[in-house]
C-alpha cells in the first residue's frame, strides 16, 4: 500500500512508506539520477514562451551519451538540464551542463540556439547557479557536448571522478573549448 506520493525537484515521483510484500513493481531505470538522465521541460510542444524543443535535444543527447560515452553515461554527480526558454522550467541554471533555449538571427534568419551554463548544482540546503558561457546552435550541441565530456574525461587524474574534474576545471577553459562550435551557418 502506498501511503504517500510526492514530486521531487527533478520532476520524479517519490513513493514513501510502501509496506513490504504488498506492492510488487519495478520502475527503476539503470541510469536514473545519473549523467544520462536528463531533466527537460516540454518547450515549444506545449509552452507559448518557449523558443526551442528541449525534449528533442534531450533525446538526442541521451542517445549520444549512451552510445558514445559508455560507462561515463552512468557517472554520478553530473547532470544535464534543458529549458526551452530563460524561464528555467527545466532548471538549466542548476545543472552541471545546463541549456536554456534562445535564438540568434544571422542574415535575418532565426536559428534555434541554447545558452550554455556550466557547473550549477543543488545539494541539501545549497544551490549554486551555473556560469553562463556562450550560445551554441542547437544542432551543434550533441557533438560539442560529446567532445567536451571526452576532453574532461582525459583531464582526470588518479581516482578522480568526472564530477571532481568538473569542479577543478575553470569555466573559461570550457568556454574556450566550446567556442569553435558556436559558429552558425545559415
């Protein structure tokens, strides 16, 4: 019997006080609360304020992370959050890698982009906003993030985790790494 349901900060359902033997179900996901588990808002699918489609980007990123980054997809303490606009329904500003929907207008054409935030976090009783780095065209984000994670992984020393490296690396280094991906071609 379920006596209590609540919603977590990460848009999950938390079930408390389940009596042993009375409920038999398995809703766990191997990647839940890990790097591959991306929080996103619905974006332009349902919101009139949104500029981009976070669900689409999140699906592509999840696939890219699982297929290209292997064991890193299950890294703890590292997350991605995607919002379709600056209103932050997807909590992009509180993510290790946050993406906020935006647009750029080269040659009078609208190109969907995301403002990238780096090293945001939430811990019990403390929230740290991510550092805004730069805007990237939406189509370039999967490759840029994959290459960035591979570069960060190569920076690991000894028994350092990916999360440890992220805390050690300066945001300006990450910005410099991502700048080549910020080029927009129309």
